[in-house]
């Protein structure tokens, strides 16, 4: 699969490394430009590119501070499956009124990138665990990750990537339900198995 990743920090870099190891065709971009990614590219085989080049793929991961989503070229993401692994941290992002008033961060992202098919996942696991704790399907204790989206086909595609990475995807409902996997909920950073994630999503209190 052709996958673009925007953001080369903890989550973006980890996903780029692991997905390339799995044989996917990766383009990685960041705010500093392709030259800043030359060493990572030599090490991993990931292709460095611009934000526009990363967006021109089957799936695009936007692993950047939430506030920076407003600066993306929205038209480049129309029709794309967009993976949103971000969390809203007002101390870092500044206050975003719509989210403060109750909108999920994933819904807000979908509004910043109209026409995209947003899938919320990877926001509830630490990057180090994402990189090293994947296990084969059926393994006891396999960590599960909640996957929320409005688009059923986009959810299916991204759930397949979650499984390839070594984690059990758990359907977490729509983007409006994705608050159940945000910071402060039972599933956030908890490394639960599928049954535990299902319980945690059900027990979450807003």
C-alpha cells in the first residue's frame, strides 16, 4: 500500500519505520522539509517528501501537533483516508474553542480537512509500545487499539494496518464517539486486550 506520513516525531517516525518493515511504500514529510529526513531515509528506505507528496497516497497519517492541522493544504486531502493519531493538549496546542465546547478532536480534524475520510487510531498507545509490542494474531494478551471513523471502508482499511502492525483493532464507533479513546479515559495508555478495550470504551465517562 502507498502510505504518506506527515510528522517525523515519536508516533510518525515509529509508524514510518514499522510500516516500511512490513513492505509498504512510504513517503515521509515534516515541517522542516525533505532534506532534514535524509538520514532517516537512508536507514529505513522511507522516501522523504513534501507535505503534498505525502498527501498523494492511499492512506495519509497526520502525526503532528493538533494545532498544526489548520496549516495543512486541505485540498490535498480530499478523498484520502486520513489517519489521525493526535490528541488535544491545550497547553501545547492553545485553546481550540470547538473542542473545549465538546467537539471531539477527530471531528474537528475532519472539518479542517473537508472531503477526507478521517480514522482515529494510534492516539491511545505510547510510541515505544507501538514500535515494539506488536504480536501475531491470536496471541494471548495481544494489545488492542480502538479505531473510530464515520467511513466504514476507511475503517476497514486502517483496521487491516493495525492488525499488520501486531495489534487487535476494535471498532470504537464514529468520530463523535472517539472521545472514549482520548486522554483521561480507561483505554488511554492502558495496553488492554480486545475485551479490555471494549469494556473501557463502554465505561468511559465524558
